[in-house]
């Protein structure tokens, strides 16, 4: 059976899901953008991967509109007047979301919601705000059912922020994904406690190190989108290409050869792929003539390529094996030191290599979270599933990587359900991790139905019935594939030790 016929006859897909898959098939029937034989070979051998963006990209991977400007100005193209109250603001956002493209065809960024909605609450009571935001949250999950849709809140303390946390813990939806921005100088402890208590309830939100992220970007600011990708506001990512460090290590004689010769050569090849893909988008697709650009909701020069890597754990192990050594990433200091050197080398290459369509002429290094088809390779710089140490040791092993990945890096800690009896432990763990320099704190709680896969959310109950019944949520099939292929269900839940201590010793 040919692929289009297979799609349209699949009993577990909705008509909308079939439409999206058929569109992807049509896009990939086009010739691939022009690249050299070296690039083609690297793609075929799975050293490089374009993560299914299509053979000829006609829209950016991730788009982060300036929603505050949109609410303030309205839209000539959409024939919308500026918002004057909360109902109108939510209505305008709901309309614009359907015109914001992404690699998934659904907006991966729906705004810094407390910042953009606070000007419109007027004299509404907290109860009225709660009712409106709860309906908004339900609407988002039912009309844009995709776990890569992402909202941001914080770091200030305000009624929108606290109400969204309350609603999210109650509804326990896979969408929207949620990041809480934490700034130790701004965010009160009791608000951070509310956010970390939410993690105990529904494995959301991510907790982002706001000062660390904000130093990367200009005064316009940034947003965290999709899984945990940090990108410039009013811009986004024009492409995300990733490198499989495991495959690079397999082509190296030893660590010195890897760092000095093989890794830099594949970096050059990857930059060629980035140039080819971004050139087509910026020069041939006509995307940057859209009303989003004309109304200055996005700017072409605020888009950048995301330079992704994954498979750090396997790369380190392979390089030591080639040298007759058996150091293991996540257990041995020697393995950790080599991994930091690899990250430092990658950061140096990316920061020193100009790209035609980048942020200030550069790509942004990214620790990529893996995809559902990955087998026997660990996402980003994470410790392999099933070998995770206790949470403090995990953080101390991986946190030194976080300085090198400005467009996103995430470790998913899997915490034993006993933390629900002492949510203060989650608070202390998060606060200590951020203080140590963690860019993003993320945790699953083992007994929760709602869990993170690579960074997006899925319900284990939905995975269990997906193969027989399908799912109304677009991303459940990715979670099901990941469960089969990547070992996400093998994560080891760990008890947080020293639970009664006011802070953890991360020294």
C-alpha cells in the first residue's frame, strides 16, 4: 500500500491528522535542497538529521510573534481592532494562533501570557479571571491538541501567573506545555513553591533560569517554545539540524582525533546543510513577505538556526573504549570531563562560525532532546535511561554543560512519588539546581499519568490505548513510538535525599 493511501485509510487518525500527514508527504515529494555529496552521505548515515522539516522548507521551524504588539495594535490583515479587555485579548490571541506556522503546523509559542494579558484585566475579580483562563486553557488543548504548543509565565508575581499555575495543576492537560521563568532577585519563594508543587501534581512546568537565558538575547527578549527551546522574541528558529555525536565518535580513532579532526569536519558539513536549508526559506519560499513580517510581529533578522547535538553519553563511552578504557558517563569523573570538553569545543565552533541567516550572524548551539525514532542513543547530554544516579548527583554531572547551550538544554529528572508527601524537597532541589547554573529544571514524578517524553508531555494512559484507539492529541503517536524505541519508560525514579534540609549541598 502506498503511503498516501495508508494515511487516508488509517482508522486511528482524525481527518485533521490525515491532512497534516498528507501535506508532509507532498512536501517531501519535492527534490531536496541542493547540498554536496558529503552532506547527503552524512544524512543517509544518520550522522546528521534535519528532523523532518521537509525537503524544501517553506516556513520556519519555530515562530515567536510579538503578541503584546498584536494585542495593542490589532491587525490590518486580520481586520482586528486592538484589545480593550481580557475577553477581547483572549479572542484576538485565539485568532492569531491559527495563523502562526511551525514545523508542526500548530503554534509552538503562545506567548508570555502574564505579561501580555495583565494590561487587560481591569476590575475583574480573581474568580472571574480564573473562570476565563480555565476556559481558555481547555480551548487550547481541544482546538490545538499538540504537546509542542508552549506558554511562558513569570518571573514576576501576579494574578495571571498564579491563576495559570492553579488551572494547569487542576486540568492536567498535555497542552499547553508550560515554562515558569524564575529570577531569584524577582520571584518570591512562595511563588516558586507553587510552581514546584505543580511539578509534583502534573510534571509541569519547566522552571527556567531567567537571568541565564536573558543574557543571551537583546532587550526585545526571548521565549521558550516547543519542548524547552530558547529563542529571540519577534523571531524564532529558521531551522533545527542536529548531529549524532555517537556516530561521529564511531568514525574517530580516539578522543584527540575526535576533537581535533572528525568533529570539526562534521561541523563544517552541518553548516553547509544549515546554509542550504535557510537559503531556501529566506530566499525562495516567500515566507518573509507574510503579514506577520509586514505588521512587525516578527523580524527576519531575529531568526537563527538551531545547531543541535545529541548522543553525548554514547560518544564519550565509545571514545574511551577506543582507548581501552571503560569510564561511564554519569558515573565517572573522567567521562564527565571529556563530555565538558566536547561541549566547550562545539560552543567555540558555533560561536566563531558565521552563518548567512543567523542571530547577529551566528547559529545557536542546542542540546537536542531526541526524537521517537532514535534507538540506542541518548538525547542531548543526558545520562542514559536506566542508569540515572540520585537527583543531586545527576545535576552535578550535567549542569556544567548548561553554560554552552543558549538555545536550550534540558535534563529530565525522574523523581519517586514519595516527593508528593514532601513537596518542599522538590522546591529545594530546583532552587539549588538553578543556583548552581542549571539553565532549565525539569522533573517527572513517577506516579503521574502526565509525563515528559523528550520535553513535550504525554499521558501514559493515552499511550496504553493508542495502538487500538488512536488519540485526539497529535503528539500521542510520538510518545508511543518513543516508548517502543527509546526506552523512556525505563527511566529510574529516584528518591530525593536529605528532604528535611533547607537547601541541598551542591558543592
